[in-house]
């Protein structure tokens, strides 16, 4: 699975999110997701939203995912 496909999966589940995914080998991925849906949620709940978008691919085709989640306000402030 390539990084673009992962971006598309997250975007389909969270249409308003800003999503960026990179991978040096199409097995290990780094993703940044910025979404208003994260407002008021702790980091675990934020990551669960993203994991839900990836479904069975996480732990299968996606061997490792380093995930950064932020609200737009946190992103603008450079926090997180």
C-alpha cells in the first residue's frame, strides 16, 4: 500500500481533515492529521479515529504507523 492510498482512506473517513502521509518503503509510514474532530479528545481517542479509517490494513499492509494528530488551533500555534 502506498502513502497516497493511506491519505485517501483517512480523507474518506475524515473529509475535512488535512492529511499528509509519507513512507520510505511502503511498509513503515509517518502520518500527520489535522482535524477539528480532534477538539476535546485526548490523544488516544484522536488516534482511534484515524485507526478506524485504516481498518484491517493497520497491522497488515501497514506494518508501522507513526501518527501525529492535532486540531487546527494546535497546529497554528505550533503545539502538539
